[in-house]
C-alpha cells in the first residue's frame, strides 16, 4: 500500500499565482504520496477513484549531505519543461506526521508544480 495523506497548501496570495496554474494554485488541500514509485501512486489513485490532478509525489533528494526533497505533481505535463518551484509549499499541522511516516523533515515542503514551454523557459532564463 502507498503511503499517503492529505496536506494543506501554503501560498502567499498577495503576489499572485507564480505556478503558472499549477496544482497548488487550484487546490487548497492535496494528497501527498511518498516512499513509493510514481507509477504505484498513479495505480492507487486509479484503483481508489482519486483525482490525480490534486495529488503530489515526494521527490526525495540529497544535496551536499542535506535533505532537499520537494513535492511534484503526480502527473507530468507533456511537452513542457519542469516541474519548477512556483512559490507554494505543503504542510500539515500534525507534528507527529514526519516521525510516524518516516519523513526526514517537519518543515513545509516546497512544491515544484510550475511548467513552462521551451519558449517560455528560454525567455525567462538569463
């Protein structure tokens, strides 16, 4: 069985949507999957009738010996570059959540749910 839970989206609404209409701009709560393969999470959603558009998957990543994991949309947007950080985070108020579920962090998790076309990416890159 996949490890998953519902988490809340944290965003700064005063700056507008920086995700390019990403998952966290459309949903206040999303399902987070971790410790499983992306394909397993997709199969679980299909089996349980869960809207994959409202689901994120934890991409675990170590950089220089530190945890730099982030959440990304379960479904990739074909033909676009990404995902990239769009300014939003996910979190749960359950302070036991990281310990109970084997996560390495108890801070808000960055969400990389911004996608761009090749042209947009090249135009915004300096």
